[in-house]
């Protein structure tokens, strides 16, 4: 009899557990996507790839799980694998994972790893199915700085505020920190090279020339990030205006080795090759990082324009390598205008013009086109089924402001073209 | 004279016809919902996930049809988006973790059945005839 009661008790517990598990499964939402592309350029290695030879290293795959736990509380996470040349390499990473408690429509709270609400498309930059173009305008959505702009770990307040006949406003306020997955990758490597170029003047003199330099043990530490965004859905149906702002702090350090040729003017045979090592540290403030946005949709036509500016404030303290501290601001700007039109359920086309300028990096010794980039793009999107699509895209580009020096040691070509094709599946 | 009257009637019918066809949907809610009418902006905000509560605090549950003329007209005229743009809007919410796609059904019968057993639910169908066999769903009007 006692055994039967135990068995009955276990059956009740198991039934309850199974019922709970079934109930949870009914509430669980699972979605995902897979994208694979091919990219080729007429000149210049671009986006961390050997693109003149063509590259398939442009893909993303993700799966996400989310659930409404109560009427006010939602939780979820998304795992992402992506590859863009040397970046990503299909390492599975946590794209976002957070708990979301919505007190009221005008006030909610999120905590965890959250996509950074920057500009109109930053939060969905990895989801190919959500836009017409394969490559977002790089003047505003620079893949080189994706590390500190795509997501942060921290907390956010958000909400939607109706304006009584004047539309409504969606806002976000956030604070946290961010990770730098690989401080030796293309953009960071170029950044260290630029930082160390300032140290060269302290080792070069009339009798000493620089043969080469090497950087090792590079590290980037993100300290904090905070910002906000607000987008106004205006009373004019289809018109949305808004902007975002971000401020952040990070520190960079690296070991640098200068390989020098010391000339003794008595006789060339007395010239010596020397190496000099030192440690370089720098504090970087990402300040005044903002984007102003406007989008107008009417029937099947959507017009979008965004203007972006960011300033890096670099502080290099005095050290054995630098006789005195260095403080410098570097400003970069970018903007674009685009139009897309859906001709039919299965066919959409679009075009954009994008302009980028690394304003404070222009130097007399180099042509201006090294620091600017103008991009004319045309694309078509074919929705073969509601869940499967293909895109073809062409770019005509003038300038190499966004082309990494470290990927192009032999030099860069001013005017070049880019072609890319991509297919995506989502569920 | 009769010919002129006939001509005016035909012209008038032709002018009214688009309006008749355009309003080819009625808005329905679970009978426990207090609202008897709803504005276009509130419908839009509910179906875009911006308004999540009725005035009595009950959670709003938007219900869609998967496809069809009624679905297309409702989305274009009241949500002010194309059907593709509406799907993309919710995909953005899904892939950023901000929301889940509203429930959707192939047939209007399924829509009526779901709304009847779900407090706070709101949806749209083409004809009030579908409500003959249920007392759990009511029609609400569109207010200015």
C-alpha cells in the first residue's frame, strides 16, 4: 500500500512536471536565420577579405529563444555565428540575452546583453532578411567599429510615449560596457599602427631612420558606455525622425618594437641596425557619437537619410617613449540617402549614395581620397518564398577611407567597384 | 430626365464602390473587453506592440489573418504599412528580442474562435455572419 502511494505521488509529480514542461514549450518561441554571400571587388582588399579574388567569407547564422513569462516579463537570448573575412570566423557567440520587464507602455526595463540602439538599422545589421541591401551604408554602419557599437552588457530603460495627436516617441536610455572579441583584428591593428606612428618622431632623428615596426601583446579594454535614442513617429503618416547619442571609454595598450638604422657619418660600414622596445598605452574616449535619422514610407516607397559624426579623444600619457603627453581629437563623419521600392511581393529594388570622411586624419603627404569614401550602390531583392530570398548588389566607389591599410600593404586604388550576391533563409 | 438620373446613379455607385470595398473588414474583440469603439491610432499601436494594455489594464492580444484581401486592407488602411513591411516590422522585434509575432490564423473562423476564448484579444474579419454561433465575441466600431 505504501509503495502504491509512493508510485502515485511520483506519477502526480511527473505529470505536473511534464505538464509544466509542455506549458513552457507552448510558450517558447524559436526563430532563426541563415545567410550566405559572395563578394568581389575590382581593387582593394575590403572588409577584412581578399576581395579582388572573391570571397565567400560573408555569412551569418542565428537562433533565438524567447518567452513571455508573465504579462509583464519576457526573457530571451540569441546565439549568432558570423563571418566577415578575418572577423567572426563563425565562432558562436551570445548576440543578445536579456530580461525585459514592461511596467507600462511608456516605461520598461531591460537587463543583460542588449543590442545597442544606434541609428535606424544598427540593431538588425546582422539580419539580412530585414533590409533591401546586403551592405549597409558603411559611412554610418562602419563594420570596422562594430565591436563597440553592436551590443553592450548593462541595463536600459525604454518606452513609447503617445503625444496626443502629434504621433508618438520611442525612446531608449542605456548604460553598460562592451567586449572587444579580438584586439588584433584589422581595425584594431590599424588603430595601433596609427597610435604608434606618433611615437616615431621620438626615435627618429638626423642619424636614425625607421626601417620597420612591430606591435605585439595588444590589448583593448572597454570601460563603460552610455547613450540614448529617440524616434518620433510624426503625425504625417509614414514619417519618422529621430536620433541617437553614445559616449564610451576604452583603453588600449601594446608592446611596440622599432627596428632602426643608425647611421654613423664616418663610414657607411659603421651603420648599425638596432631595435628599441617599449610599452604604449592610450586612453580613448568615444565622444559625441551621434546619428540623426529620417525615414519616410509611402505605399511601396521608402526614403531614408542619416547623418553620423563621432569624435575619438585620444590621450597618451608621457612615458619612456613619449617625452610629453599627447591629447588629440579625431572626428569622422558620414551620411547617406537611400530609396527602396517594392514592385511586387517577390521583387524590391533600391539605391543609395553614401559619403564618409575621416576629417582629422587628412595629411599633406597623402591624397584626400585616402581618407574619404563615396559609394553609389544599386541592389535588387527577390523574395522567392516568404522565408527565402536572394539579393544582388553593385557598388561604384571612389576613395578608400574605410579600406584598412593593414589589409592593403601594397597600396590602395582610388576608384573601384564591388559586386556581391547573398541568399538568406529565416524562420 | 430618366436617363440623367440613371447616369447620376451609376456614377455615384462607381464613386462609392471603392469606399465600400475598402472597408471590407470589421473589428472584433473578446466580449469582456470594455471598449465599444477604438481609434485608428490605438489599433495601429496595438498591432505594432506599442500599446499593450486596454484601459482596464487587461493585456492586448492582437490577432491577424495570415493572408487574404481582408488582411491586406486592414494592414494597409489601419496599420498604415504594406503587408511585407508589417511582417518585417515584427521580424525586427523578434530578432532583437523585443517582441513576438502576433498570433495569426488561416481562416476567419479560427480568428473568431481564438478571440472568443482569449481575454483582451482583438482582430478583424470580413463579415459579421461569422459571429452567429458565438456570444463570446463582439464588434466594436472605429472612432475618429
